[in-house]
């Protein structure tokens, strides 16, 4: 399980797990619970690159969003 501290969003943190380039689980700490549970379910089982492509650049406030922050977490993960 990996942890990413979010910036500029209502959620404070994202917990996620990746196995062989596939997103296995995502949990947002804080934020809009129902919406973020939905985002989590929709990305689980998808390739990391696909999720980044789907979510990167989505804006809510502060020029980012919880889905955009997930894309940043995943990008950071694959760059390591």
C-alpha cells in the first residue's frame, strides 16, 4: 500500500495499491465520500497509464481536483 499527500483538495491523502502496473485499490482520506468511492471503484483493475490519462487535468478548485491528485500520485509512482 502506498500513500500520497494531496494538495489543494478536500481530501487529505490517497492510499493506493498497484500490482504489475494495474491499480488494485484506491482509498481517499477526506473529501466527498460517495464521489471518491465511485472514482476508486471505476479505476480499480485498470492500467496505471490509463488511469492517469483519464484523470489528469480534471479541475475542481485550486486548479486541481481529487481525481487529478490521484493521477499525480500514480505519475510519481511510475517515475520512481
